[in-house]
C-alpha cells in the first residue's frame, strides 16, 4: 500500500510542477480546474429549451424523451455527487495534497476530503450515462472535458492522481448502476417531475 501511495505522490509532484511557470498556462488550468464545471447547469438549461440542438441530432429521441432524460441525468448526478461521493469522502477522509511536502496550490482550496475527487466522479458519471443512454456526440465532448478538468485538478494541487482515478471508476460504476435502474427512476421520479414541469408550462 505504501508503495502505491509513493507512486501517487510522485506522479502528483510531476503534474504539480507545471504551475507558476507560465502565466497563461496557470490561467488555463485555473479556468479548467475551478470554473468550467459551473457551466454545466447552463448546458442543462440550454438543452431543456433546445432539445433538437444539432449536438443531439441523430439520437432518434423525441423532445419529451430528451427532457425526461435531462431530469433523469440531473437526479443521478445529485445523488452520486452530493450524497454518495460526500459520504465516501467523509468516511475515508484523505487529506488534500496541500498537506504533502512540496505541494503547491494554484488557488486556495478549503481542506475538505480529497478521495475520491468529486469533480472526477461527477464528470465520469455524466460521460458514462450519456454513452449508455445513446447520446454519443455530447458524450465525446463530455469525455474530453472529463480528462482535461480532472488532470487540471491535479496540476492545480487539489487532488492526487489516485483521487482522480477513484473518482472516474466510482462515477462510471454509479452511472451503470443507475442506468440499470432507469425504469424505476423514470416511473417514480422523472415522470412526476416532468408532469409538474408541464403543469408550470416549462415543458
């Protein structure tokens, strides 16, 4: 186990060494590591009102099915990120790299749990669920963002590579398990929420 921890720390040190050497690179890493994920709710809103967007074209899904899928994906992400990831993180309670000798942080990050990376889990869950549900075009974009944002979190000093890898694995597994239960989710959660949105003239 200690040898794995040493490898994790050595790989982290290599990635982390890239910051504070180039102002433009630091700016790009900061955007990717911290701010990009906040645009995801805007993406949900965009596709809710424009479900026939070219990026979703070819999926052979009606507007109603696409909107129900957005509700389903949103629920899966909330449970995975805000409940399951938080519970695992508090249970394991691995310190962030700031406590590791020689580590540098591009921005101050509150000393919360590091394992698993909730960003990596969240993004891997989105990507996997998109592929499983038949949205490969936007799934490809999500995959690229998952890799870029996750690596940037290591470079910025927020996570060890092991935190990221664990987040990817857990996110993919959770997406698969929720996908297998999607009929239950659709019947008892998505359907009522969609009908309520219709009642409010939002769908």
